[in-house]
């Protein structure tokens, strides 16, 4: 069968990627469509139009996930799902997430072009808020799909301005009423740029992703005492920002003491009152820590808690650490990974097995359905950056692999 | 004459302070009326009403300064001016600035109550944006009054969101057309809480302020490279926030190496893109450095530049330092200071000479007119803080001194 399968249209895929990038363009060629903003709505609206044009049945679930179905011959067969996300970092790239959604769309367009029916139905999903910019954790909607959180817990999440996930979903018109998850799925495949340098360095077009790093996230609030910048002697200060800065520096040095090294990032910082003439009274900052081994993650959490508490004590600052989310290391389904590997081999595409450094909605899906991911190279491994880039031929190769992996699970005549 | 002068009404002064604090109240009992916001407008509107009720002629100059005049018998005599500011820090107190404006109002109300005419006219000023929260420098309007900047330079200043001083002034309805400065002034007195612990510690009700610290301000922009928090190895990162944090920690330690020690503050911090899953590409932060000696300030500037450049070089980060403002140490007019000292002595109020740790609009006025300040104690020296507090009897004592100092310069029959 495989030999008769059509190839996807790489130019059409690229064109759709560039058309999506017209929404929320950033000054330096990237994309900014933060989840549940007006620009996210515009991106969703464009995708909805494409799904309708492709003849798909679109529904929106209670977490705002957009699910486009292409029915199969056998309505009782568990469906085969692909997808990713259209939301981006505030200064993100054109490919992170978007590629997985539009590669899935290109698979369906190609099947439509060639009149190919599948035994099981196919679904294409745009997961809500993968990036986790606003609500203290990423992949929240796919986590609800997988039963890690209830829908109510996700909708109640608030951003730093106090706006809730649920209210913002209502505001942009994507608060659906379809249930989030809870139906049988045969397999989930997600195509994505690697977001690291391995494939490019090794000259591979496709990564067969076997699993991913675990991680935990903290939001740390350091409280000292505000004071006048001109009159409060240095020796009497309880400066919340200087304390937080000491913590961030120490956190950045911790990975050098662990083998293999984790990654630890302070990406979000908020200083209050944030006035140059006032000694900061409060500073809030994030800690993201990732490692492939569960035992090492547990040890890192202990060390990070000690480090933060020790600096706070020395500086006479109060500190509160809220663990906003955590996820264990993930192992994908061997059969799904084999389907990806076999497809790449059949197409003569250079490929290698690998572990994902970034986390993805697929990590949540893997808890409840057989899952694998398909990586393609991105330039210099740069991602979460306006300069994020990928080659049309690599994106097309990954999409061809996705088509074959999906059909291997959905079944064609 | 002095023996016949009336005492101000301390209860009325306190009541006015509390009524102003109804505008922009903060959660913990402070005030938040940042310059050129809607709350600043509301505070100005309330003050305008009080000036009109007191029979004053109110004009607004091109920088938004509100100037209320009480004519004297001799229209040709240079006027005697008092004032301060109604704008506050984002989480400021009820007294910083507000006291000086409303003490001036109480002086005028008292003169009205007793039908006291002065030879020279009196003016009461609410200076625009003393606090410098938004536009990269405080006391900008009084600086224009004193000719340190042109009005156009002040109006062109922009806040971090790109809004200009002039446009925001228009928006709140306080872009006046009166000239800013340029007329003869006999003396300027400004009453203010000390914002430090000296008067309280020494049991004095009034500080005779002889001058103040000099200072300089930098806005520092550190640029590295954004990257994905999960995939970019620590060893390959150019993390702008970690670099800025190292600088802030080193800056906080520098004062310990200088005698007498300066104060150095990083009060404003902005991280971009400020997402917990992205290695920060850019971090902007403020440096405020103050010291009473000009030579030491120059040496501190050199050391701060070296410190910032050295950390940036080690961390392979780009750095730009913009000096947003600077002001030399200030010496007030001996005659005006003597008028304050004599008034306190005549009233039997415990007082001492001192240097101001904070800067004030009076620092600008001192460049062009004979100037002195009157300090009163504040609780634990806490200021630029919602917990800022002062005793009604101390505020009344300072106001009585202000009345006598002003009349000694304006002349009464």
C-alpha cells in the first residue's frame, strides 16, 4: 500500500505557514499570537476557514481546543489524531506549533486531492495555550484532555493581571461546549520543529521522538520592604529585587553541578512597585527546570528549595514558592514511534531516534493514547525566538512522514 | 510682628490630607496617583476646587504645573512661592509631596481667616511629576521652570509604553498655556516629610534643610539571545536576565566599598519577552545613585560603568547605558534656611540643620531662586511605601514654620 501513497504538497504547506504568520507579525520576522488574545482569535478564525474549505467537521471543546474531523469508513473505529498549537510566545517564531497544525491540514488536503478514504476517522486538533505564557503552565488544555486536570481547574486559572482562562476564552469566542477528551483514540502523532540543534548538526531530516524531559515550574514571590531610594541606607534595606537577583544567578549556576546537566530558566520577572526611585518591596519570578530523569528532577527540586530559602534567610526576606505545574519524564508508544521510523525509512529520509528537550501537548496525550512525535530540523536550533526558521524541504519531509504514519494506523483500502 | 502671627489649623490640614488620600487609595492604606494618570487628574481636580474656594487665581503652565496666586499689596514685588507635588509612587504614601502642597494651602487659608495681607504676592504650586515613575526622571517640570530643560524637551519625554509626557498631559486636561518660569521670585520654601529616620530618632519636629545629595540615573539595556527554556543548553545561553541580575547584585554591594557610603538602587526592571519558557533576550533596568559629594559621584559613575561593562563582557552580552538624568549636590540659600531656623526657634519647636537624602523640586528651584526646605519627621523614616505615616502635631508644627518663613520674606504690615 505504502508505495501507492501520494506525496504532500510542500509548496502549499509553506504557503499556509506564511499566511498564518501574517497574523501577529513581529518586528523581526517572527509571530506573536499569545493564547487567548485577539491575535490568537484571528489565527483561529483563519484556521477555521481552512478546515471548512477542506470539508472537515469542526467542533470546539470546553477548553477551546479546535477539533476538525474527517470521517472514516468505519464510524466505530477509534480515530487517529494529529495536531499541535497555533498560539506562540510573545516574540515567537513562525513554526513552533503552527507547523504541526498545518502539516496535519496538509495531510488532509492531500488525502482529499487523491480521494483517499481511511478506515478510521482522522482528527486534526489546535490545542489551546500550549505555550503557557499567561496562566502559569503550558499545555493546559491537552492536560485536561488527558485527565491531568479537570476542565474547571483549567478555566479557573488566572494570568498575572487576574483574568481567568475561562473568561478570556469566552471573550475571544472560543469557549466551546464539546466535551474535552473522553473518547477512544487509536493513535496521536504530532509533527514539530526540533527546537534544538541535533538534527541539523547530524544532517537528519526527521527525528523519531521516543519521549521527553520531565519538568517542574515554580512561581517564587520574594517580599522585603519598600523604601525611598535616596534616604534608606543600604545596610537597612530589605530589597526584594536584589534578593531575587541573587537567587536567579545561583539558579543559573546550579546545572553545572549536576551530570547530565539540567536546564534551569528564570524567564518571567515582575518587580513591584517597579519605580526607579523606590527600593523594590516585592519581586515575583518563575523557575522552570527540566531533566530526562525523574530521580534527578526530585533531587533538583530539593536543592532549588534550599537555595531559595537560604538566600531569603540571609537577606532577611520573606519568600513563598508556588509549584505551578510539574510533569514527569515521558516515554512514547513503541508502536507509534516505529510507525514514524518505518515511514521515514520507506521514503528514504535520513532520520534518528531522539528525546525531546521541549515539552509538547503530545506529552499529555501519551498518558492516555498511543503517541509519538516527528521532529524536523530548525536553523541553529533557535526557537521561542523571532529568528526561528526551518527549510521548506525539511517541513515537507516531516509532513510526508506524518501522512504515512497516520495512514498506517487509520488503515486504507 | 512674629508674635502676632496666627497659628495654622492642624486639624484642617490633617482633614485635607485625608481627603486627598481618598483619591487613588491602595490596599494597605497608601496612595497611588502616578503622574499624568486619571487618578492624578482627580487629585488635581480636588486641589483646584480648594484653591478656588480659597479665592486664589489658578493658572496652569505648559508643563502642567498648577500655580495658585494670592496677590500682595505690591504687584511689583517678587513673589514668595511654596509648593510640592500631588503625584505619588505607584504604591506610595499619603504625605510625600502632598504635605507640602496642602501645608501651603493651609498657610493661605489661615491668612484668609485672619485677613492678613502680605506686601509681596504668594504662590502655591503643585509641580507636575515629581516622582519620575514613568518618564525616566523626576522633577522634570520644576527642572523646566528652572531652565535645566526646555519645555519641549520635557513634553517629548516618553514612558516605557511610548506615551509622551505632552500627550498624557493633554489627555488628563492639564496642558496649560502659561509660561513655565521666567518671572522674579523672592523665595521658595517647600515643606516635606523627611523620608528618613533622623528627626524621629533625635526627637526633633523640624529639620532646617541646608541642601541635598546629588544623583545620577541610568537606564541599562542588556541584550543576549532568546531561546527555548527546554532545549538550549546552559553553556550556550546568552541570558539577558541572568546578566542583569549579576549587575544588580554587584551594584548593591558597591556602596560598602565607599566612605561615606552612597545609596544605589535598581528599582525598575523589565524582562523581555518575560515568558517562563523562554530564555530572556533583553532586560532593561534602572540605576539610581546618590551621594552628597560631587567628586565621589563622579568616581561612582566610573566604577558603575566598569562594573556593568565587565559583567556584560564575561557573559557575552551586549549592553547599552543611557544616562537619563543627573543632578549635582545642592546647597540651599543661607538666608532662606535662616528664616526657617528662626521661625522654628520663635515657636519653640525642636529643630536641627540637615541635608536631604531624597531629591525634591526645591533642588531645581534652588538654581534660580533663594530656596530652603522644611522637614518634619515620618514614622521609622519609611517613605515611597504605603505604610508612610506622620503625626498630625508634627505636620502642624512644620506648617506653622512655613507660614512664618513665608511671611518673613513676603512682608506683612
